[in-house]
């Protein structure tokens, strides 16, 4: 069938199908254990499902307000103040979004214009750069290597720098930013118009008694920041695509200008359910303990294998090095593991903007014990 127009000049020439889609499809084709894409294989709380059903039956099935329902925004404001001692006005400074990725894209779209530069740290979540480029901006990459070199950041800041994107806890490395990092960032952007986009979707998943250092804790940073969080990561409901953004009134006004024409509003009965469920504070306060048990168990199961690793400090991802096993590129080796050994992972090089091959694969441990045991058994067999 002929197509028109015959040629389309792509706006994203370097972007194809995401690695998460590719690896999950490959896992399904080869009946492999899927530790690639970042979702749990266990269900969310039955109480939360009951609440969603309750509000569906009550008739809360039409459009919610563009900003999100007020009861949910009020609960988020209470939670944020209790945990981070930061006050956000639920009316003007909190917006409910269709997941974290939409919130990230919306924040970038709201402020980044042609010729603006946005600093980000590789390896970086794969949605950042396309969002920047679609809005005419330029992504300026610095390599993270588990720690940010703030002096290196200082050297690339110039009059075109519009935004710095940070991510803590960090996907894919599991690294975290400290209070000292935040102090250095605050000093760096002082007396500038640089904005901060803080991706904090794993805010409740930190290990070894570390405390999440949200931008919200630091007033001088918070006044110039969009903060993105995710109910999907917190409540094991990634398929519901529910998140939110916090920002001061002036920034949130710009955010909402874009949000209203992107999705307008998000799932109404789920919003009401979350507003009620958020009152159960232990559900998010105990999440770190829940996932630390899984991280520790997965790492324990891998002891004695040829895989090299340092336990992640946050998120539900564990990086494993195969440097003692193979010299294949990580993109090729991830395919080999999926096809030949039936275990799927994500090659870390895809999170960079330049060719990097550190022989690292990312594995998701948000799985039940039986799945982790089967995965570890396979990984032990690989020599």
C-alpha cells in the first residue's frame, strides 16, 4: 500500500523502540525469566484494589479536575510536610499525573525552549534526552560513576543552561544523592535562573538506613525545582500509571499549561482510592524494609557465582558485572542470556549517550522469592 508522504524527517533520529520493550518482548518469545523491565511480579494490596472498586461502584468514573482531586493533593501535601518538613499548597503546587514519565516530560516541555541546555548524568533514564530534544533543547551529559563531580558540573554551566536533572535513588545504578550533594547543588545554582528537575520516583526505596534526601528538604533548591514521584513504584501498581509533581506556584502554573493539553486529567477512581490509602503511612514508610529483604536475599543467592556486584543503595534494581564471564558487548550479552539461558536483563550501556561498555547488566529484584531463586540458579550456572 503506498504511503504519503513518502519521506518523513524524524525529530528523533537516534531514537528507536525502548530497550525495555525490546527485552520484555524477547523474554516472552523465549519463555525467559523477565528481570529486565522494572515491575513487580506480585500484586498490590488487596485493600487498595477494594478501594478502587468501591469508588468505581460509587460512580466516580468521569473526568477529575485537571490538577487532580483535592483530597489526594491534600494527602500528598501532608505526607510531604511530615517526611520532608516542606509545605506545598495542594491547590497551586501539586498536580496528579499519568505516571512519573509523563510528569518528567511535562516539566521539561513547560520550560525548555530552542537552544536551551539541560545537564543530566549518564547513565540516565531513557526518557530525559528525547524530551529535551523534542522541545528544541540540547542534553549535556556528564558521567555519574556512582557520584556526581560537582566541579565538572560547574565547568559546563553557561548562559544557555536552563535545567539540571537529578535522579535519586538512581535508575539504573541504585546510587543515592546525599545531603552534601544537595548542598553543593544549591551553591552551584545560587544567583542563577537554572531550574532543577528532581526524579524521585524511588523515594521510599532506600537501604542500609540511608534517608532520602529530597530536594523538598532544601528550601533554596525547592523554590526552583520540579519534584516528580510515583505511586506505581510505591504501591506495586506500575500499570496504573499514577504519579505527581510538586513545584512552587510559578513553576506549577507553567507545568499545568502543558499538562492540561497532554492528558488533561488522570484516572478518577484510582485517585480517590489513593487519597484514602495514603492515610496508611506504614505502607510507604515500611517499603524500604520490604525491598531491602529482597535485595539482600538476591545478593545472598548470588554469592559464589562469577558475577561481581556491590549491593544497590536504593531502587529495586541490582547491577551485576559479567567481566569475569564474557567479553561480549552488554547489548549482545543481554540477548545471549535471554535466548540461551532464559533470563532477561537490561544492558546498562543503553542509559548513556555515547558508546560505553562496562560489562554491566541491570536486574530487577521486585519479584517473589521463587522467581529470584530460579534466576539465581541460572546465573550460578553461567561460567
